[in-house]
C-alpha cells in the first residue's frame, strides 16, 4: 500500500535487499514501509500458526517475483507495494484449505494474479486519485472463496435487541483480535505483536490502530452484535485499517481528520456486519472490502470538504 516515507532504491538484488523487500511487502498490509515493522509482523504470523507464516511469506515472494518478471516499477517493488496483496492471499488460501502442495501451488498462482490486478487497479484508480489498497487481494480471495469447495456455511448471526455486554477479558481479546484479524489471526497475543510492529515505525499509526480497535468494539457493542464474534475481532479489523489509512497515512493529522477517521471507523463496523451477512450464504467473506470501500468513499469526499487536513488533491 502507498505509505508516507521515502525508501532508498537499491543498486542490486543482493540477499539483504531481497529480504528487506519481503519484509516491506508484509508491513505494507498496514500501510507501513518499514522492514522492522515487517519483521514484527512476520513474528506475529508465525506466532499465530506456522502455516500462516509460511504461506504469508510464500504469497509475498510469489506476487513480488511475478511483478518483477512482468516489468513492474522498481520503486514500487522496493517499497513492498507488490507484495502485500499476495501475502494476504496466501494466508486466506491456507486458512481455507489447509497446508498441502496443492494449496501451495494455488497460493503462488493466486498471488501472481494479484500482481496483475494491482497494476490494473493502480492505473485505473490513479486517474481519480485513489489508492488500490487491498482491492486486488479481495477480488482474488473473494473469487476463490466462492469457487473452492468447502463445508456448508452457518447462517449469519442476528444482532440482539439491546447493546452487547462484554466482560473485561472479552474486551481485552476484542482489542487485540481486531488488530490480529487484519492478517486473519485469531490469537490475542499476535495482535499485540502487530501493534508493537506498528509502534516501531510510527507512533501515530499505532495510536490510530489502537483507537480504531476501541471505536470498533464500542460500535459493535452498541449495535448489539454477537459477543463471541466481537471478541474474535471479526467486526473490528476493517476499522483498524481505516483508522491507519485516514489518520496516519493519507490525510494530514489535525483535530478535524482525527474526528473524520473516527467517523469512518464507526461506519466500517455495520458495513462489515452487512457484508458478512451478504457473503456467507455463498461461502464468501468480506475480507477487507469494508476497509477498501470505506476508505475510498471518505477520501473521495475530501475535496468537497473545507476543513484543515481533510481537503486534498490526491491520496496517492
């Protein structure tokens, strides 16, 4: 994903350079160009499951190599912008199908397709000043989720009549899992490692992620959404990404943009719940579509709003 900060272009493809590109590709899932953030993210992936760690790295490598072979911009390759969608795609496939050589082949091919879709999305959306974000991942993983055979999908949960009450432990798990579910991780400590990785690169991004998680939990509780799914982070991960995108990446940080990002994070929660209800009957998943669409809409509205930090010419 596009992110603030300049990365020095390498003179060659030495192993250390390749390793940094891999790490940046993982870090760019949360809009960070820092290889140190990518290292912490990689640790979090393996802390969640060795399969997720391996397939995340496999997806980054496949999409980056495919982009390089196809002649993608070297600056984008260096910044990890060709790897993050492949990373998420590899993880989504192994979570759905389990680890096997067939899954590995499918993950490599799907990640390579992500590199093509990223180029197309960048070209089309760049004309209107919007970033591609994780749209290529959503398109590829969404198509596979519907096409691949799976067990019957359970009916979507129905919200309760009143607000949802969570215990202190459930609130803590919700806070961490909202961050962890960005990488489809369901272990609370993985979410804390991801947050630490963000903090290394940007205190603003870490605070935005934490704030987005809190806002999402409160919004989901106010909506009366099921407590177990709130605690699992299934309604909050899109809000975390929205908060990072609007409060720490694309807009200048001001009191106005802080409120604007908070409103967007709130909006992403019912959007996520609605998308889950819509996608479940066909075996699909919202993945990060609510983050992508919410961010696009709030960025697109920027030029029409006359408040410090919100008005801008281009997001990319």
